């Protein structure tokens, strides 16, 4: 069987989005190796499962946005945390939306 591989062109990113997405993935992957993830379940999983995930994520997003430039200067890690909690919030949003449809 002869399969043809079609390469989809990437858009001409103007703000380094492709590099930031790769860096964000590396950051998130590293969180799964941190001391917070050494047990079978992470604390965030319990918080989300108890129904408090939205407030937890939004609170952490606000925390790291407000601390950016104040604690530890303009910390790139704070911005990564904002993005990571945003992704978790998107997951919660999508799950809640699916449950509303059912």
C-alpha cells in the first residue's frame, strides 16, 4: 500500500507562538515530574473532582498575573503558570459543556 503524506503548512507566526507552544508543553510535562505529582493523584485533580476547579483555576490565574513583575521580577515561569491554569480551565469548561448537552 502506497500512502501519500500530506504536509499541512503552518501559518506564518508573527509572535513566536510555535516556540512558546513548545516551551509551554515542556513546562507542563515537567509539572508531572515535580514533587506535586509524585503520588497517584495530583491535588488539582481532587479540587476539580470536588467541583471547585473553576474557582481554583481562575484564582491561580489572577494570583500569577498580579504577581508578575512584583515577586521575582518579570518571571517567565509566572506566565507559564497562567497559561497552564488556563488550559486546565479550558478542560473544565469543555467537560461542563459536555455535561450540559447530555
